[in-house]
């Protein structure tokens, strides 16, 4: 992962297929207790870790983010507290619709952001992710799905939903891939330290490697 320079000397235009902090918005959908209780495609502790890392990454890069819940007061419970803590001043949009894209408040907010790429993660993959992703694609958006910050009631349910979305044109990514795609150049000093902090806290073995290399060798990505 180490790059050869601290200063980008031959920067090229990024591919239009890559995510940048300026070209997309993020929607985090229904990360709530009642939805997590039935999730079986991913360990719940891992899911909570991943979606928190995802939210922190978006926050570091100032990506416009929507938090949304379904029936928070009457059935599904509050958004994960660690996720709300990343954006403490943002009140989740609470819906009755299973399809987030059928709540006009959400669609209006995405349109207000003015970005044609949208990244989503949700519980459950086969309902609350697949429906808004397909709807967003129909509305002309380029959709990305964070598969390891989402979960279904079974591995098959999750996998089949991912296949369906990919067949419709969605792009599957993981939360760590997302963060590193936004950083992309270790010479971007403004976000270097926060990215390393998030990786240390949430990126498992990679994060532990950062701790080890920093402590033992005072190492850093780049040169």
C-alpha cells in the first residue's frame, strides 16, 4: 500500500468511475436494533464496526450523508448509537416506507446535494438496500453498494440481492475500499492522519499493522 512520494508530482485526472469526496453522497439506511436482530449474513459486531468506519470516513472527507430509519419509535428502535455519534447533530429521517427512495424527503435531499453518484448501505440488503438502489438507478444515478456495511436475514438473501443490484448496474464496494478510494494519495496531508486513525480503530489486521509499524519503526504510508 505504500506509495513512493509525499508530493504528487504527476497527478492525472481521476477516472470518472472512481469515487471522490466531491462526486457522491452517502445514505445509511435502517441500522437499527430490530433490523440487526434478524441479520444473519454478517456478524453484528462486525457490521457495527464496518458501518461506523464507513460513516467516519465519509465525515472526514466531508461527504454529504443522510441517516434514515424506519419506524424508529414504534418498532425498529433508534439508529446504532455509535453511528449517531459520528454525526451527533443530524437527526435521522424516519420513514414508513421500506423503500427509502419512495420517501420524498430523502430524494429531495439527494437532489439538493447535486451529485449523480450515490453510495448506500442498509439493513436488510434484500429489502431496504435493493429497493432504493434500483430506484436510484432508474432515476439516472450511479449507485454504489457497501456490502460489508449491509446485511440480510441469510447469506443467500444478501448474496442474491447483491447479484440483483449488480445486474442492474450497481457497483459493490467495501467500507475500507471506500475510504482508501477517497484518500487515494498519501500525500493528501489534510486527511492522512484521520484516515490512519479510522483504519487503526476499525480496519482489523491492517489497523493493527499501522499501530505496529508506527510504534516500532515510526513508519508511515508514502515516503
